[in-house]
């Protein structure tokens, strides 16, 4: 019936013309909101996906609150943040007469946004030159990779960057930073071995001499229970202050979102040793424990400067509370 559509055996499709090629534009790259939504898919499946069934009864009663409490706790929201959100929901249910699943979900979404919003504080690197950022974290948190992504981020915003390979214990960390430096035309100050504080001291001196905007200082990974290493990182901070009495201007702790509630202890321990001023939350795309952001907000509210939702160079971006909450509920 449709024989006229068949090609003869020797027939080939007509070659593409310049007009065809010009019109075949590549698909636009997904927006950050789209990437964030995709990156939080596991947490949303654990959290957002179950909310609909919980809210389906359309009224805030004891049964709903009990189910919601269980869901929040299993999503690593933590007890303090969970009790806070349940209280907020009950209060809004009384005052606003919430009678539909949509209204209940919006009330919870708004309460979560209000809890997280204080953590949304952009990092201002224009206050000093060089602006010295000391970066800490446990092994495996994604610290060195995050430094490379941060360097690229600051470069894209017109800043010159220098990397200090202060992790002198792990040769791979030094080599990884050097690869980042070569790839993005960024200077790296490193030593084969030696004192990490001395490497960072030299890097700050080099940055001043070269007029560099930002120094990203890596440090060796360590566990909070390794007291001698925590003391060493405190020494690194003191040496930075000798090189520049106003520094470090930011002390970032890199946290792996997969560790859930253990992140709280890391924040408290590192804060005690080196006065943490901001957090970088990585690997949110690989976990269902994204609720840890709420636990941080309630129990140790340090600004979340950046979050990572993928392995791509652009998958580390400043934290935005509204975008984060929307990605959980959509």
C-alpha cells in the first residue's frame, strides 16, 4: 500500500546541505535548576514521592503527623529539625485551615524553605586580595575535586586563582591539583614532601607577589577523632595568619552528603579546631539523605556556600534554598 515510500536497492539518502547542517543546532544544555532536580532524584524519591500518599487524606491529624515524622527522620532530617517542621505544620494548619493535599504540601515546603534560607549566604571574595580560602574535610569527601571545581567557578567569574597543594601526605592529591591547574591555566604551589603549613605559607607569598585574587589552600584529609591531625590543621590556620594576619578569610568544610547525620559531628569537630565559616556539600546526586541540610540548619547552622549534584565541572554551584526545596517537592 505504501510501496511508493520504498527506496530502490542502490538508492542512498541525499547528502545534508549547508542549510540542513546550520539548522541542526545542538540541544541546549540543561539549566542549573534541571540539573539540581536530577541530582536530587534519590532524595526526592525517598521524600517527595511519599509525601503525596501521606497528604492524600487532606487534613493535618495525628496519623498524618506520625507518618510525616517517620518520613522526615528516615530522610536524615534529624530529630530537632523534624520536631520544628511538625510544629510549624500544625501551627499553619490551625491558622490557615489547610484542607487539601496541595495546601498541606505547600505549608511544609514553605516551612522547610524558611528553615534553610539562613544557610543561603553567598561567598563575597572581594573583601581581601588575595582572598585566602582554607579547605578541610575527611578523606573521600570530594575535597580535592571540589577545589578544582571552585577554581573553575571563580575563574568563570573573572577572578585569578592560585592553588596551594597543602595535602602533602597523599601524592595523588598533589597530582590531582596539578592536573586541574594545567587544564585551567592555574598556578599550583606544591612540594614533593614537607610541612603542609609551609606550602600554604609559600602560596600566599606567591599570590601577593603575582597579584592573585584567590588562594585555594588544600589540606590533608583527616577524621575528627585523629586528635594529632586536628591539631596539625589548627597549626596550618595559625601559619596562614602569620602570612596574612587577616586570613584565612573563609574556612570551608567539605562534607559528603552520603554520611547523613555523621556530618553534624564533623561540622562541630572541625569548627572547634579551625573555626569553620562555610560548608561545601558534595555528592547529593548519589544519596537519599539530602535531608541532612535541614539537620545542619537546626543543629549547626553554618552557611552552605556550595552544593554538588554531579561529577561535571559545572555541577558545583552556590546553595539556593528555594531551588533546593523546589527540587525536593516537584
